[in-house]
């Protein structure tokens, strides 16, 4: 007996091929896709433009089990974090971050992470497994409260998710096939209909993945978690640097095909006494020479007990001085305020409990 088809993981092209294998006309794929991804149904029963017999057959052939919202908590700044239970009992977290008229959702791509960055809580889990495309896209559907009757991206309480960032648990470029399939699903017009320009993928610096993403022609944004300006420091903070050091990383960034008016985002977590010196700021300016970029400075978010990682957040004067050094050289620089840190939803704090 064949295993049920994970219906939520299929792109429209894949679903068209699948319905033909079932002996159905090709147009059925668009009908099914619109129900699964436009209205995010969790069973075949609501698919009323299909015959009852076909709905029963699809129920036998496919799996539409959704993620389970295990817990939802809200921060004082309006940020919301959802802990989602997977069908194997493991958990991932996704975060909704309001900012004026924008609402950004931070998506996870793996259960845990295998890169071992020392300042990140997710890294302490190790890598347990990759998420499927369906598990990635279903984070969007569970966060906005499903099922629903109308199409278009929305969130709980009638809010609209405007931006998606693959910056949650895991290294997206180490699960790139599933991530690209999830993007194709989320950007399909009869599904959630997100614009690729509203999607950003973050990496710790997996150089082959950066090249593959560039060749994929998805026109999404690229963000790089940098966090150091010398190989010596980055080797200690981020073991991925031992395989792809700064020279190789910046060569990859220079050849990355940027769409017009798009810039690469450099995420730089500021750690007191580690990477926040004026010399670091000046080195960062030199590293970014000739790259269309912007820099997000992120004062360290505490992970666990202060003594656990040995890291501290720099004082405000140090952060502002670092930022001013970059701005003086005409680098677009932003100091990111921690969002949701009182519920462990800020950068580096996500962990499947």
C-alpha cells in the first residue's frame, strides 16, 4: 500500500502531474490547490466543487493533517509566538512581528539547527530534522487562524501578513529544496499570493546554498548573519565559518544576482567586548565595499542564564557609536530593537520545547 501523498507540500506543477497519475483531468489540480492553499482547508470535505466520491478518494490518497497550535503567547510589544506541534510530536516556533502597517512572520525551516552558533538557543538543540514544504507553509496558515473562506494572506484578528522572513529555527539553505518549494506554493496566485519581493531568506553563510539560491531565479531577498569581521572571531562564534570563511562568503555575496533596487541585508549581532569595537565597525565598512547592502545591528538578546554563553549586550553608547561609523561611510544602517524578547521570541531565542 502506498503512503498518502503530502498534499500540502506539492507545488501547483507537482499537483498537476499528481492528478494525472490519479487519472483525473489536469484542471482538478487548480481546484484542489485553491482549497489547500487559498483557503487552507485541513480535510477534503469542504472541497464542494468536487464530487463527494472524489473527495472521499482524495481523503484516502492524501494527507492534510495540519500542524497543531500547542501554545500562543503575546509579548508586551504586540509580537506573538506560536509553538507548533508536528505530526511526529516535535515542535517548532514561528513569530508574528507587527511594525506600523506591516506584519512580518518569521518562519522555521528545520527542527533545531546543526550549525552550532554559540549565541543562539536553537543551536543548543542540534539538528533533529528538516521540515517539509507543507510544514513550512502551514506555519503561515496556523498563524493566521485557519480554515477561512476568503483568499489572500491574512493573520489572526484580521491582520494581513505583509512580509515573510525565513529566519526562524534552522538554516534555510541547508533545506533549500523544501524552502524553494514552499516559496513557490506561497507565491502562487490561487494560493496565498505573496510577492517574492516581500520574502527574505537568511543564512549563516552556507556558500553553496547562496549560489544555488542565486541560480534559482526566485527573486527573494537574501540576509546573511555575519556577526564578526575577522575569521578568528567568526570561527569561535559560528563554526560554519571554518568551512566557508569570510573571503569565500563575500565572494559569494558579490556574485549573487540582485534584482534591481534590492540589497543584501547583513545581520550583525553585537556582543559586548567581542565584536563591537570601533575597529570592527571600520572592518565591516571595508568588507561591504562594492556590495549593495544594508546592515541591521542587533544588540544581543539574552539566551538562558547570563553565564551560559558568556555574552552580554553592549551599552547604548557603544551600539550607537558602531552605527554612526557605518553611517558616516554611507552604509544604510539600522539598529533593530528587540521584539518579543520578554517571551523568548527575539532573534536567537527560538527553541522547540
